[in-house]
C-alpha cells in the first residue's frame, strides 16, 4: 500500500528520541529532563483552571503567553513566537528560513533532529566538523548564505560557545539566518546577559533564538517552546505556522507556561540546585576515572579512561539506570548523562561502583 | 529582511480562522464550538493531575490515548494516529499522502484550510464543483490518482454524504488516498455505524478518517484530534510526525482526552442536546424567512429570502452576535451559524428580530 504514500515518505529517517517510560524503579538520566517538579505556581493554576473553558478554541497567536515571554526577556511582542515544544518551532524555522539555494551549515555533532528536518523539507546541508576539543570554530561559518544552526550549549557536547564568538559568527554571515537553539542555556553558570544570544538580538537581525520550557522549567510534559528574533524572522514563522495549524498551543499549556514565568525565585533556586548537583557529579565521576567535557547544560558528556562507553551503558541499563549512548563517529566512547536529583545521581554512582 | 526567508514563504496565504475572544458579552456562534462544557470526568482528571509529572516527556506515540481510541472504535492500535488537533493531522496527511504526480481533488466548497496546506507543501490541486444543491457528486472523483479530500458532513455546507456514496467513491479511486474529515460527524442524527466512513475502514485500505475532540467533545481548547486508517496510511503519518515533532500531544491533553472517552453517557446526552437545539433553531429561522441546508453538523448554513447575508452579518456583529460570513462565490448570500445553547440561540433570534 505504500504506493499511496508521497514519494519522499519512503526515504524519511525519523528522529528517535531517548526512551520514555520504564516505570518507577528506573533511574532515568537519558533525556535531560529536570529532576525537580515545576513551580508550585503551576500546580496552583492547574488546580484553579476551569475545564469548562476548554470548550472554546485557545488564542490562535497565544497572545497572553507571547506577552509574558516578551516582558520576561525585555523584548517586543513582535519578537516572540511560541509553539508546541521547541521541536515544532525548529521544524517551522527550517521550513521558513533554510529552504535556500545554498546548503545549511551545522556542526557534525549537534542535535540529531537537524538532518531529519532537512530530509523532511528537502534542504541541502553540510556538516562542519567541530574542532578536536569539540568546539565550534566560528571562522568555518563565515560567508554562509544558506543558513546556520547549532545548539548552544551544544548537545550532546554540553559546551558553550562564548557570546563574543556568537557575535563574530552572526556578523560574518549577514546573508544567512542563524538559528541558535538555546534549549540548555539556563544551565550555563554565567548570567543570561553574558551567555545567551538574546543580548545580540537588537544588533543582529539575522538571529533567531529558540528556547524550551522542557528542561530548566521542568515542563517537558507540557510541550511549550518559544523563539525570539527580529520581527521579519518571527513573521516568517507565523506565516508557516498559520499555513499548518492555527492553534498549536492549547489553553492549559499556555496558562501553565505563564505560571512558570511568574515564579522567578523558584526558577533560579531549581537552576542553582541543578548546577550544584552537576558540580558534585562531575567530581564524583572524575574520581571514578571519567573525564567530562566542561558542561554548561543539565547533562554531562563523559568518557572513561579505560572502559568502553557501550559496555558501561549496557551495564547501567541492566541495573535500571538509563543514560544515553550515541553510536556515532567521534563520540562512540562517550556517554551523555543527565544531571539528576541527589538520589538519582547517587544511584548512578552506586551502579558504576558495582560494574 | 525577507531575503532571509525561504522563497515559498512570500507566497503563502495563511488560513484565517474565525475570530476568537470578544469577551463575556459576545454571543459567539462563529467557530462551531460546543455550547456545553466537557464531561465532569475531564474536570475530575484535571483536578487529580499531578503537575510534578510534567517534568517528564509525554509518551512519544501517545500510547494510552491511542489504545483508548482504538478500543472506543473497535479498531487495532495500528489503525490509530493522534495529533495536536485534527488540523495538525490534516497537515501531516497532506504532506504524507498528497504530494503526488497528479492533482489532489476536493470540492469547490469545503474546509478552506485545504488549499492552504497545498500551498505549504507545493501540492497541485483541482477543485471539483459541488452540484447545484451543494452535494458531492461521487462520479466526479472516479479514477483519481492524486488523492481526494473533503469534510463529511461538509463544511460550510453542513451536508452529509451518505455512507453508500462514500463506499462508491472509495471503490472508484483505489489508487488514491481518500481523506474523509469527520470533524462534525457526531452531529449526524444517524447512528455512527450508518453515517461514518469508519464502517468502511476494514474494506477500504485507501481510506483515512480524521476526527477532532474540539466539537462534539467540547475540547477545542485542548487541541487533540485523531486519524483512523489502514496500518499503511497510519505508518505514513507516523513517519512524517516523527520527522517533525516527537511529542505533539502533551501529557495533560492526553489524560483529559482519555477522560472524555470514559464518559459515553455524557457525550451522548450533550450530542442530543445539540441536535434538539439545532432542530429548534432551524424552525425558528425558517419562521423568520430563512432557508437552511439540511444540517448534519453543529452549525447551520442559511440564507434569507430577501435580505443580503453580508448586511445581516454586520447587523448581528454590531449587536455582539458573532456568526461566520464567507465572501466566496456561490455562498456569498449564506451565513454559517453555530448551534449554541438555548440562551445563545434565543439571543441570536432576538437580535434578528430587531434588525
């Protein structure tokens, strides 16, 4: 029956996310979820939400949430776009900005959904090798005209590209939209104003920044992400979105996302807890013969001085400790480990000690 | 800055949904929302939902919801696909099934999002005129190879194509995927087994049926829809979805959608209330000089014997009664009016009497 499919469907290689489920006994450190719950304010708004209101469509442009995000980042509402998770926004951005006559550029090691979007939208791309220490070499992207995309901090490397380097990259490719995927930026130990590309928005009209509420705001289950950029780039996303799905963000998701932004104190406190646990986990892993890349994210990219990553991965899995292993060139000996709660991290360390 | 856009973005003509908002005083009969709230079971599940669980990603394939829907319709889980509203599913279906070498066929009057999807995915299409009484003439679609799509009951006409005609159509275009958009089917007064295309699923492997929880289940604000079809067609949707967004249905939306299916008694009761109000509204409008097409939906397509639709639309709008007017050939003298609650319908009738 596949003769009823559009031709390109046969050639798709869908993205495979880290495993979900597994039950209560699993120590789940494989998909970079936050070990702490969302703000109590989210629970409050959930409790007070009138299910009867769900009979009406939500705001098509999620006006209230857009306003909240614009205010939070000190931007105008025409610089903000929201979507059903940042993955949906990435999909729209690839379609809206990267179907060009020259190839899209992205690092050889970065979020593995990028080449999948390229296949979906028939976008030519070129992978640009990270340097020997897994850093982005900005000069490699100069003069690009087909678009540039990378995660910052990058995944799965966990490394942050410094703001001054971001500025250089943006200036060196003025004819190219540059998408900086900041899913993990809130876990940088530097303050946002000195780490995020957001500080460059007003000087770089070719910049689009994506964010998610899934990681630092503990709302992976809610599917809300957003993009920040020049009004021209945001307008491109709106046009594609309104040719695809008028109402991608449901009324409850919008209300709970707003609630999360209303509790800055909790947000900062949980952020600091993750950073403290990350520091402790790095030390404990080093003491066990691992080296870790310098993480600005809520996960660690580690390799052991003598043991193979695949074997450690399998050994941990057998003990119900889930981490992520990518069977890919250059990182076939690394494990990506989400920073869990103190209890989860202890369980990981215990499991490693018994391997 | 639009030189940073993909070329096709400039040419998009996004879909424009009926207006939202307007405030408490508006009698909102313009977007076919249900006047009654969702089942109390939805409220119960909402109240009991643990916001802490939102820190984890939802099931990528929405397994629990898929199982619930499969059981409800007596199908296998590989015949069910869920998405972020049926609009998202339609988008994926157009992409997955209608990017063909021959044009997609759909009626000249049907859901106006269809040509928008075609523009987005560069799908050639041919509009096939409904007959003089706005009915689909099945013979016009025989031998199609590029795909067929229409709403049944059709929108904005409100007319139902009989099941035997559906069967003929499906048999006459075996090399074409046929998408029957049943957003409104629950408002047919015939029982589902004699009205819906679902009864034909096991004999027609080229059939895909889409459904929404927005109308008959009063959950427009939640954004949940589903598709039913042969495993081959469902697999095409899965491949495209997993190249676009791994987790389109959030954990809360999934839980509340399941809750809705758990309360069949309420569902049937509200359905009957809408049907009863529809009958009353048709009689009252006829008594005021309107003629109405024979509606199998939760809206009426009406025209007045002497007054222009545009003037009535504007007059109602000035009185805070919102209905939908399409400035389109053949229906420029019709109004589409959602069936509201008894109070809303009375307010509409009162407003008409004072015009």
